[in-house]
């Protein structure tokens, strides 16, 4: 059940990571992030605008030297590929939702100069 004006009763967010040494010169850091957003209703009293609760989970793995002057990370956001709407609106032909980001896999490299 949502509170009036699109505010969910419960929102949670958290993360966990562990930096493991690989030999004496390298580190490998896996991480997990999660978020939960409770059901919400953009227009009080109108159930057409009600958006169900959803849970998202991201994971990643970072490889870096001990000096931490650079790093390489591989990640996957929304690994459970949850389908959810960020908001719902009224259009000319009815009600439409703005979808949240689907599963996304990628990588990044960081270099400190």
C-alpha cells in the first residue's frame, strides 16, 4: 500500500564488497548492490496509476594493482532483469509508463594521472 502523492512506504538500499589480495601486488574486489522500492501510486485513489514494488540487484568485479593507480571493472546492473516503471502518465491514447533500465552489462577502466 502506498502513501499519497507517489511516495512508497518502504525504500531500501544497500551494498557489500570484499577486497581480496591476489599475490602481493594485485587486488580483486567483488561487490553487490541492491535496492527495493515499495508500491506507489502517482495519483491517489486511482489504481490505474499504481506501480508495484520492485527489487533491483547489481554486481561487479574490480581488478586493480596494489598502488590503485588504475582499475578495470566488469559489472551487470539489474541482473535479475526486473521490468518496472519509474512513473506512469496519461497520454492521448491512455496510460503509459516510463520503463526503468533493463539488464545492462558493461565495463569501465579508471586511470589516475
